[in-house]
């Protein structure tokens, strides 16, 4: 049986180009001539990738007795491919959608060769079961790596966003401005609070204008964080002046029971800055 299975693996490896062409033909059946010409180099690269993967599957079938080494090789392929396709911007769905085409065309080659050589059904069942397990493992390795790398990229992007979303900008020796833009959730609010306190301490300003004109909405959590920020600034001797509070935001804060009279409100950013500089 070992020799017969190796022969089937060799046939898959030998027919790698034909199998890759059949897969490419199915994936591009609805593409226009213009699209084929525009993405010619990319399609050639994809064809080479498919041939490499088919060759790997063929080699793996030939070495099926050493399953541990074979599956490690498939895992290595999945990790490298998942990271590469993510980097190139290829969607996970589009890559996984081709799995059934590999099953179809490689399976047909295996079955045709087995029938041609009049191999026992036992051999055919054994090699097909092993082949399907290889494809399943490849899909799992690829998708797991793709998703994990994608999540890491998202985490990095989110951290970069947080770093850029709380800039304390000094305008003179006494005054700095903190413009807040977009939605504020718990993590971002905590980040803004921590970074702001560190920044005003480093800059040694006495007034911080917190501009809320770019805030999407204010709910109870956001209002609580704004109050916490102003209180924290007061504790370290920095006066917090809130600007850019739209009527709907002011109404929401009142409905939430916040005493706006206890807050230093400065109208627009321009008005507050003008008033503060005239007082100096």
C-alpha cells in the first residue's frame, strides 16, 4: 500500500501545473478580458502559488507514513501564506473559497490514477482520507494565522489611534488645548485621562482647554469621564475649561444630573482662548 500511495502522490506532483490551470480557469470564468490583462502579473503570481501548494500536497502524500513531519510542513505553509495574503490585502473568504476546488481537481487526479493502475479500493480510501485531512489542516493553519495576525494589526492600529487621539497641544507657557474628536468609549476615555495628566504635568501649564466640538455624542459614561478629567486636573492645580459644548450635549449633561454651573465653560475654542489670553 505504501508504494501505491507514493505513486498517487507523485502523480499529483507531476500534474501540479494542469491542476493549477484548472483551478484558475474556474476562479476566472466570469472575469473580462480587460480584467485579465490588468491583473496579469498578479494572476501569474497566484498561479505559481497554487502550483507550489499542489506540489506540497503531492509531496505530503508521498511521505504519508511520516505524518508528524508532513503536518508540520503544512502548518509552516499555512502560517507563511496567512501572513502573506493578509499583507497583500487578500480576504480570508476568497482564499478559503478555493479549498473545494483543490478537493475537486486533486481528488479527480488521484481517483483517475488509482483506477488506471487498478489499485484496491482500500488504497483509494486511505489516500483520499489522508488528502482531505491535509487540506483541512492547511485551511485551519492558514485561517488561524490570518485571523491572529489581523487581530494583532487591529490592536496595533487601535493603540496608534489612541496615541494620536489625545494630543495635548501647548499654545503658550500657561495654556494648552486638548481637542477630543469622535466617539469616546471606556478604554479611550481612560487613555485620554492618563495621557492628559502626564502631558500637563510635563508641560507645566496652568490652564487646559478641553474642546468637545468634535465629540459625536455624550452619554452617562462620557459625561462621567469628562467630570473625572476636570476634577483630576483641578487636583493637580490645572484649570480645565470646556469648549465646543453643543446645545444637545449641554441638554444631555443636564438630564444626567450634572451641575454645569460647577464646570468652567468657555463657549467656542476661539472665544475661550481669546478670553484667557486677555486675562494674562
